[in-house]
C-alpha cells in the first residue's frame, strides 16, 4: 500500500456551508496492482499515514538507459526496477 495523501472531507448530505458539518480524515492510496482507493480513518491513523506518504518520481537509469516512474517514500533513494541499482 502506497499512501498518496491524507485530507479532510465533509459529509455530502449537509455540505460545507453548514458550520455543524462533521469533517473526517480520508487516506488516498495505491495498491501493488496500481488501483487507486480511499478509506476513512481516525484522527490518530491520519497522523500515522501522513508520515508514510509516497511521491512519484521520474528517474533515468544510466546503466540500462531507460526512464521509469517510481514511487518513493521520504528520505529514500529511487531504485531502478530493471537492473536494481
């Protein structure tokens, strides 16, 4: 599971203009097969998932001369999926 973002959303039935509308955190994530999903989480889980956010990076491998899109977590070096260098 690759976490893309954590955001706060409101209930659709009352709208954002109502000051009593409840807001809750939602995690948007990618699975290994590339499908995109979202799920409602608690406030504590939202803080945890914010530390696990990944970003998509384009890299160019100098050994195999190809370009790749790779999901990388914070403070990690991207690795080429073909030659693993």
